[in-house]
C-alpha cells in the first residue's frame, strides 16, 4: 500500500500545502485545521484543540467504530442526525502519548487511532491486527471555508481499493474513480451515468485485498465524494455546510463487509420485516384509470392463473390530484372496489405525494394551514410550487407536528381498506418553472425548493440547503409512524422514492423512472446491490423500465432478472403500452407466468431472509464481493447477484441471447437449480438460457425451502413445503415462519427450522408446528447416481429427524423418526 508510515514525509506535505495555498484566490477564507495544541478527555471521547481555533473530537462508538468530528468554530451540535436510529453509543478508549509528535487512542478491541500532531492534524486508523484501515492524506489536510461553511477532507487510497454503496446511483458497480454528489433529485428517464439521483446515502464500504471497512459521512447538506477520480492516490469528500462528522467502521477482527454493514445498520437502523404479501408480485401502471379497469386487471390475473398480490393506484385515482381523495367519476365506490379486491386475494397500494393543492375548497389544505405545518419561504410566507395538482403547499416533514398531522391523514384510506402506500415526488421534486423545456433544469437541482426555504428541523431550524436530503425520508417517517399508530397490529407496507441514510427504518425503495432499454435492465443489478449494501434491504426497480415500452423479449428477461429481487413490481409511465404479464402474446404469457411462479415457489426462503435482515442488517440481495470479499474475480461482477447466502442468480441481460457466461465465486461449489449439475467455485461456465430459463444456482451445503405455487400469499398456508438440499458438503440453513403479518413474531409467535447437512444425510430440527406451513418433503439435488441427480423423499410428518439420500443406489431414502438417534 502507498499509505505513509512514520517518519512522516513532511517535506512532501509542505509542498502540497504551498501548492494548495498558491492555487487559492487571496480573499478566500479557506483555512486548514492546523496542528494539535492540546488533547482533553471529554465525555464523548477526546477533544483536540487545533492551532486554527478548530476543535476535533475523536471517539469510539463501539470498539471497532471510530467517530471523527471537526468543528472550525470549536462548537459541536448535540446529536440530531436524522440518519441515526438512536444516539450513538460510546465505547471506552485510552489515550497515550507515543512521542512528542504522536498520540494514540486505543479501544478495548485493540483498534487504534494514531494522531499526528504537527504540522497538521493527521488521523490514521488501524485494526486490532495492526493493519491500516484508513489514513488522512497529509498532503491535503482538512480545510474549511469559514465564511461559506463548506469544507473538505482527504484520505489516502490504493489504486486497487474499490468502493460500494452511496445509496441509489446510476453508476457502475464499484464507485472507484467516480465523483458522486449527494443531492436527492427527481431525474425522470435518467441516463446511466447520470448523478445525482433520487436517494443520497453518504455511506460506502471499501474493499481492499479482501478486507472491508466503511465510512459514513453524517451530513445532510449537499455533499460530494471524489473516489480517486481527480487523483487516484486519494479520495476526498466534503460538503457545502454543516459539520464534518464521519464514522469509520473498521470491520472488526474479521474485517468483513458483512460486519461493516452490521455495524452501520446498528447505527442507522434496520429494515423491519414487511408483511408477507408485500413480497408477492405487484402490478402497477400510471395509471389504472377507473375502478372497473382495476377490477378487470385483477380478474385477468386470477383467470389466467398468474400469481399476484398487489395492485397499485397511481395519481389518477385522486380528485384533481388532491392527496387522500378519490375521483368521484372514475372511482365512485372505492370501498367496494377494495372489498372486491380483497375477496380475490389482492391488496391495494395508493400513491401519496407531498404536495397539498392550494385550494380553499380542499379541507386538507385548510387544515394544514391552520395547523401551521407548511414549509415557509425565507420571508416567512407559505412556500408554493407547482406539481400535478397545480400550485401546492408542502408539509415541513422536519417538524414533529407536521409529521403527526400528515400521519393522521392515512386514517381515511385505511378505513376504506387501502393496504399500503407509496410516497413519490419527495426529493422533493416540483415542476420546473419553465416546464420540462430545459433538461438542465428538469434534471437539475433547481427542480426543488429554494435553498433558503425554512425548515423547523425538529428544534434546530435550518434552511432547505441543510434539510433537502432528509425531506423524503422524513415524509416516509411521517407515513410510517402514522400507519404504526393507526394500525398497531399491522406491519406498514410503504414505498418511497427519495431517502437518505436510515430510510430503511421506514420504507421500501424503488429506483424511480428508469427506461425500457436493455442498458437500464443491466443497470438494475449494480443499482439494487449498491442500495442493498447501503443498508436498504427492500429494493426493486420498475420491471420493464418505466419510460417507454419494452419489447416482449425485454419484458420477459426483465421480469426474470427481477423475479428474485426483494421488491417485485411491474410499473410503467402514462404513455407506455399495456404491460401486464399477458400483454405480449400467449407464448410470453406462459413464460411470464412461470417466472412469477418461481418467485412464489421461493417466497418462504425470501421471507426468511427479510426476518434475518431485521436482526442482522444483512440485505436479502447481495453483490458477489459482499459474500466473497477474498475473491478478486467476484469484486467487479455486476451482472449476477446472490439472494441470501444460498442462491446465485445470473439473469440474461442482453437481447437475443440464449446462453450466458456465469462466474461461480470461490470457496463454495454450486448446483444448477434445474439440472442439478455441479460447478466448482472459482470457475466460469457457459450456461444455456433460452428465453424461459433463469440461470439459478444453489450453494452446495445449503437447504432452500420452496412451496408449491400459489395464486397469492393468502394461499400459502395450504401449500406444503419442500426442503431442497444442495447435496455435497457440510452446511446448515435456517427457515423462519410466522403469521406473515403483525408483530406476534417479536413475542415468540414464530418458529425457525434448522436443516443441517453432513455425510450422513440431512438432520432436521423442526420445532412444533403452531399453525405454520407444513414441511412435506425433502428433495436432494446434486446426487451423482442414476437415474437422476435429484431424489424426492416424502416426509410422513414433521417428526422426522434425519433423511438419508441413499447414495449410489436407486432405493428410496431412509427416514429416521423423532426419538430415534441416528
Ligand atoms: O411526475 O405518479 O416515479 O412511478 O408513476 C411523475 C406518476 C410522477 C413519478 C414516479 C412514477 C409515477 C409518476 N410519478
């Protein structure tokens, strides 16, 4: 690594500094932090007084998580980050003076922060094994523009260090040599490479020589990162305002990406288990325009026996786009519509935008004004901007009173029977003053509130420049908390377009207005896996691409690629051709049905992953590098992903293909889900993939539950489970079951089955069945014997403790009942 080591190269540093100073206009108030003049123990950690007058505060959140804050005015705000799930914990640390020039802060685990005092503060972080994790660039000390409030800092990097995360970015898989801007933006029809996008999450996981670490920049202003683009020797980040406050996640002794993400989500929160139905197939369009049209779509799904759980009502269901109203002409009986949908096993999700039509005849507008919940301009007047309804006012979601007011509005649709909600336009996006004529405006930061608009900031009043990036997640919070209060027995199903670090506590996220192109299909994997490793587990992209109309082939391939992504919804724009799974002719309808059936077959597995995600912060959808950080070949694979630890998904992402190259990550062997054929880890293979086939592989040693196909999740209880054993290595898997709704599982109303494979066979630990889906069979994949690589063994009851696959012979496998020790 090119990281510096003592003795420090102060000459290089001074030249760097001179160069920096020389390049600045004389009047700029840019100031570097200076040398450490005094170290004082504070109740958070250690405070370092700096010669510039600034104050640095270094502390441990846990023994493996370091927090660094630097304030040019030597004043820190009390923690109020919207990102954090709660105030960060504190871990003990001991300060020692190494020599006159160096201090060292050490945690209980042996993680060390080495502080060089002169000529400029330089911070290096080492893991417990003494390996360098992160180091300030001595040539580019942290600098502040005291007048403007902006600042930046720089860290050394190695050419081979890769970066993942940063939320939702239409960028390549690894963000090395990329510049990224954190500014939530409504970017319809975004081109691949366009940045910023709908969701800024200033967190990344770095990967270098198989080891991970993470950094979270706790700042909601417009911030930026340059991950070695300007200069491959260093990465830099900074912000237009606020505090320099960041957390370095060392990854603990294991230095694994999983550990980094677990520590990051311990700080910013974890996505809660959604209701089971929210994992089913969902059908949307902008818009199903009448209640009869909606009923027609529902009927078609059931008649054609294409499984589906959810139908969406986009903005046209409203009366003149007034949120929480219904169009009396086109949706005259919404209550009856919802009853009929429920009878057919469907749930309904309606869209809710933040803009409240400024209309004296609209009770909700008047109520918000009376309650004083709307955003204000700098001069104190009500902030107004045009969106779908015309001129609107906007709740200030950084005010508890506004969130409470908004949350209560959900009572009416809940009473009618609406099951879930969809928060759109909450970057916030408003119509550009000149319409969509100028792309630089329609895709630019001007398409939002003025930077000097006022927010309450929950007791810390501030400008929109400060709170823009949290507006969307605070809207989702208002919705989520409202739903929790109104229906305490139900898990909210909420979808949001904008968000910030911590958005996972409130909502699922979709990647906005993508396009019906093959390029956009391929982009879904880097986008969704990077969102996943940014702490957001429930993610998806509009199937088929929102803008435009996909060919039959593109739609089918897209559905296939999305079938095993966490959130699965077909959605399209107001001018797209019809896009129901049957809209592309009978041959495609048959294949599309099979794809959705595969999703439903694997729902018990996917559901278990969500339950684990609530406990661990590990996302269901994972990039290969995340699970196999030591496998260099895996680090840039952007056209495959893992679903949990056990399934490898390799969709076809290009037109006209009937096969594709698949990489099998090192350290595990893999079985073809369909043929049972074995592939060794670290190898490539060309896999046949005609239109009807999704290349899917299961990790040898794992056991993956499946169910017989159902038409919707409401039928699952009647459908029995099969445990699919990927035969050939010791290993174990768990499966979680509960009621699929409500919070009983947090009080023990659940069970977790454990399936363990060893040379003897499959050992089963199946707790008593308190009304859950029954396990009816075990199926072994990957057997070498004739006549097939697959062997199905029916389980007479769940009391069976062990199943032996009877290797090498065709006789039935043997069962060992409960109570008989193997
Ligand atoms: O200005 O509600 O991304 O999913 O269909 C467009 C209409 C507003 C943007 C969302 C899209 C939705 C559409 N909305």
